[in-house]
């Protein structure tokens, strides 16, 4: 399990189900018509090169056996926009003769992942 966040526009999806079970893929919400894989003898299946759109992608998998149909879903976020930072302390273009013990950077991120302000690190 990961954080369901990627910068890669195509991903490989690997899962498990019953051996020799067909698995259907839906990546755009219009039905399970975006791919089909068959689980191997150990029950593992793979979808290669699943294309994602920038932002949130609801990816659904469907498998049916004599016990019924199971649908599993994950919301995978594609964020290809890198965050950027601006030096705050010491002020850009200045010199200091004292070791502050830290630098302060103001980060921004216009991408869908955004920034987690609760995880900022402040000097002590």
C-alpha cells in the first residue's frame, strides 16, 4: 500500500484474486471496459501501462466467481507539477557572518497534491 500519489502518468497495477480468475479494469467511470487480465496460478494479476489523467483517478477492478462479484477501488492522484521554494531567511542576495543554524524556505505547490502545512519544520 502506498499513499496513492504519483508523478508517473502510466502505472503498473498488481493485485491478487482467485487463480485463473479474469479481472476487469475501469479507469474512467464508464464501465469495466478499460482492460482485462487473468490471474496466474498463484492468483496474481497485472495491468501494465495504466494511463492516468492529471488529478484524481478513481481506478476500479472487478472480479466475478461462483461466490459473486467483487469490486475494489482506489483513488490515485497524478501530480506532475513539482513544488517550488523561495528562500526567506537569510534574505536572498544578502550575506551573513553568523550561523543561524537553519534556513527558511517558503514552499508552494500548484499541483493537485498540494502541501501539508501540518508537516512544516520550524527551527528550534
